[in-house]
C-alpha cells in the first residue's frame, strides 16, 4: 500500500455557493456543493491521480510544506491535508 499526503486549499465561492478545491502541487481542482462533498471529491481525485501515476510509472511533484501553502492563501481560505492510499506494487530499489 502506498500513501500520499498533499495540502489542499478550500475556497468558498460566494457567487455560486460552492467550495472550490485546489491541490496546487499537482495542479488539480474540483468542487462541491458543500464542504464535506468537496472534501470527498478531492480525496477521490487524489486517489485516482496517484493510481494513474503508479500504473504508468510517471513522475509527480512532491508536496509543499503545509505552512508554506497556508501562508500563500487569502483570508477565509481553508487549508487541509488530504491523503490517498493506493494498492500499488512496491518496487525494490
């Protein structure tokens, strides 16, 4: 089992009454009608991303430090760590 943890920024879109989610290190975005939905969609997206990365043995960006991401956000944005576990093959080095 492989585990990946990345900071995600949750932004309340006041116009659309949606929560936008950005995982800046991977340039991934999603949204949800409410915070819990956005969180679940973001976790599913992260898992799908790393399943694809693992299957095709692609390179990916490492996560930025949580505090660095938090400092780059605007007031009202919420930063959380998202995790994804995949059943990738462990490769010996």
